[in-house]
């Protein structure tokens, strides 16, 4: 790689800050030493069983499998052989905002690490003994800190390694047996670990609320669009009805349209006001998330505890849960009221005019909260949906059972009549029933692999392009199940979701809320993947066989 200059950070692990050793890359794109990321996840597993990228904080439901990044490994080896060009000298010296090396004389360089044992900050050059000499093996290196002397007890001149919960302050060991005797004391490390757990829980709450508020904004935007489309349609219908009347009614036509516009403006303003409040809360939550993230990166226990205690309380949410829109009718009733008065010209001005005004006034957006997603299988079964398969859609290599619940892959084509809805290439079949509202169903399969999916009806039926296959386009969402793993697919993007056998899949859909969840069904319900989107059409259930393996089956279970 002659002529190419690589900075040290490019080939360094952000955990150990050394050159990458056996580099692995996560799905978010960040790379670490294999042992470093394993140790990091082992500690997370003990705390909360939530796995995250130490660099971007992306979380993973299941612990990702680590694979070696061959290209990075080759670059690291070449770096060891040829070395890297040093960065310009002015990048190495400490500025006003930087922590300076305590060892440097003259112009001081930037500190790369601070040692909690030595209570000294070191630049890259003076840090080398800590990496090379066994005498420094037990020293703890943290990010550079300007507050190292705050770790020294002014009374006993000892390092503050204890924490007094009674007085909520860091103390040294001698303090714990002196003026803090009989107080509730623990090691600073133990208290920091406890507060870190609380911080993680707080971050999770903030992240969940951010997701909820983002969804609320999408719902409100969709409602604004629906209101506007409904108002536009109502005005067109009104025009058509009034054109059929005498000129005497033209003045009333203008009045009706003005009322519609006024009501639309009022209702859109209400929706926009609610949306702005949510955006304000999102801004506050993002700010708090950034503060919490910055605090979580503080390795100095004392500084962490000091900053933690200064955190202000999170302001209460403007909404107790997520928003759902339930309209008591848009502007369709206005059109109906206008059409009704076409034959009542004599009484229109004195009697019927009131009906139109009342119909416009009835347009009212109700900002209601959706019901919670079920947790137990019994709760899911309350929303069970009867699913049967549509013979007009089944591929000719598939055989439907009596009752059209089970489909089997055959070794010869079946004699089905021609139908435009039939899948001609993909080994797929759709349900007869449409999926609206909140519904739940289960699919049990055997064989080498199957796609369990939901899709819009206008998915393509002929040919072998991605436009036909479940999970390969923007019209379908599919869980790809094999004997020892599962992946989720949408718009030709796949995501690993499980590395265990999932022979029975439960699907929960809340169409209006834009929620689709896949579960592994057993004694307990294990969430595999959740989709949050906006469904623009009616959905249908479906299955597709992954391999040409005669005897594979998929059955839509009859739920009690």
C-alpha cells in the first residue's frame, strides 16, 4: 500500500486504544479487538443482558457472532512491518482544552491516559512503561482527566477509594474508620457500578420515550394528511352537488367551503400543536440522552459520582403513553349532507342549512392512546385471527390440505386452474383473510427453511425478480427461518435476529399503530423482531419455502 498514509486511530481499538489484535467488525461498522469486545459484552451480560457497540451505543437484542475482519488484520500487520507516518507535531501538544502530560518538560504534549494509581497523566511517549513493564500491570488507566488531585483525601493524603452512602461523598480508607465510622460505606468502584446500572436504566427509558415520541409524530403527520385529503374530497363532492342546483345555492356553496376550510385549519392547528409539543419533548430527551452518554464514558469513579449527583430530574412526559388518532369522522358527512339537500330546495335556506353547519362542526380529531401490546400468550390469543390459505394464489408446486390451513412442498406440479393471483415462480401462497386492526396468528413449519410473512396484495405474482419474493421488496415483511437461525427481511435488507431453532412463529399486528412483531412461541413468548412503520394498505399473511425440498410444510395453527 505504497503512498497511503494511515493514522494510528484508524487501526486502533477504541476500548484498549492499542493496535487492533484479531480485529472483528460489528454490523454498525465499528471494529474492535476480539477479546476487548468479548470482555465488554461479558460485563454487559452480567449487568443487563443488553449488548451494545462501545463506540456508537447501538444495541443488539441477541449477542452478535464475531467474525474476523481480514482486511483490517492485513493492514495492522503491514503497519507493524512498515510503520505509520507520525501526525503533524502541532497535533501532539496540549492546548487550553486538553489534559497535559505531567511528565513532559518544556512544551507539554497531550495526555493519552491518566493513571488512577499514579495519579499522573501521560502522553503517548511517557505512557509506554505502563504498557511494557510488568511493574505497572495492576495500574488502572482511564481517559485523561484534569481532576486527578480531587481523588486525594486532603486530610489523610490517601487515594479516595471508598464511598460513604450516608454522606454521599468519596472518602479514603482512613476516613471510613475515622469520622465516617458506622456509616454505610462501600468501595467507590462498587458504588460507581451501581450508579452505572441506574444510568443505563435511565438511558433505556429515554431511548424508549424517544421511540414513542417519534412514532407519535408519524401518526400525527399521517392524520394531518388524512384530514387534508378528506377535506379536499369533501369540497369536490360539495362542488358537484352545488353545480346541480340553481344559482340561488351558489352563495351557500361558498359558505360551506369556508366552513370546511375553517374547520380544517382548526383541526390541523390542534394536530400541529400536539406535534410541536412532542418535538420539544424529543429535543429535551435527545439532550438528556447526550448528557447520559457523556456521563457513561467517565471512567473516573469520583468524577462520575460527582457529575451523576448533579443531574437534574427528567421532566415528566407530556403524554402518559403513545398517541393514536381516532377520528369521529373527517369531512365525509359534509358531502352526504350536501347531497341530501339537492331535492329540498324550498326548505334549504330556512331549515336544512343548519344540517350542513353541524356536519362540519362534528369533524373532531380525538388524540387517544392505543392499548398496550400483549405480553403473555394468553393475552396474544385474545386477538387470534382465523387464517386460511387462498387456492388462487398458491404456487403449482405446493399442495394445500383440506381446510386450506397447511401447505406442503411437492416433487411434482399440481393441476390448479389458471389465475392472475397465482405465484408463478416463487414457492409462495397468501391468506384469504385480510389483516386489519389488531390480530395474532401462529405458523408451525418443518423442513429446511421457510419465510413467514405479511404483504400488500399488490405484490408481483409472475417472474423471479425481487418484486415477487417475500422480504425482498418494500411491499412485504418476512421472517426467514432455517433449522438453526432466523433473519428478518424487508426491501432486500436482512437482519440476523436469532441463532436458535424457531419451529413455531407467532405474529402480532397492530395495523393502525404500524406495529408488527415476530415471536418464538414456547412456554414463554420470546420477541425475535419488531417493526415500527406506517402501513398504507391492507395486509395479507403468507408463507414461502426457501428451498426446493419436497416434504417441507407450513401450517397456520388453529388457536384456541
